[in-house]
C-alpha cells in the first residue's frame, strides 16, 4: 500500500497530466489504465541490469552461448552497417536453440545484451524457422 505522500504525488501527477492536455474527465479515465512512457521506462535500466545478472547467475552456459552467437552472427553485420545506423540480422531457430531449448529465452538474452551495448533492438519471428533482429545504433 502506498504512503499518503506517494498517493498525493500520483494524484498531482495525474491532474497535471490531465489538465495539461485538457482531456475530458471521461476520456482521461478511459485511457489512464495505459501506463505513460515515463512509467514504463522509469526503472528499465535497473531491470535490464538485473536480468543480465540473472542470466549470468542462473543460465551461465546459455548466456555465454548467447554472447558467442552475437559475436559470430551479429558483430560483422553491425560493423558493416555502422554508418547507416540500422542493421538487420536474420538468425535461424537452430542458433537460438543452441542458446536454450526455450527459444524465447535466447531471444530475450540477445535483445538484453545488445540493448546493454547501446543498440535499440526489435525481434520478429519469420517464416522458415528464421528470426529477424532489427538493430538501430543509438548515438549519444
């Protein structure tokens, strides 16, 4: 249960958000169940670090294989496309199964590792047991 101070801050934030956009109360009540971008991203770096540490501790072998797959399948493509700020890498399910029998875990590891290394990554399963990773270079 939230403290009175936290609740008051949340209400003030909600009212500020509502009044700044001048939404009708009914409209605001309808959409407020959708978290704001700030709410979603507030702790994302901490959560990423926790997941990476968990992979290392709980899935050590799979984590090291994920790093190897990235090194073998991604790095040369990333270098080749470094000036375009966008790279697409296709990876067969077999490579992801090398990481873990649970393909989703392999995908999550790859996304998290590359995100930590400064890329924005999306994943799309394709036909013929292939996966497409789209990587954008984040420039600071």
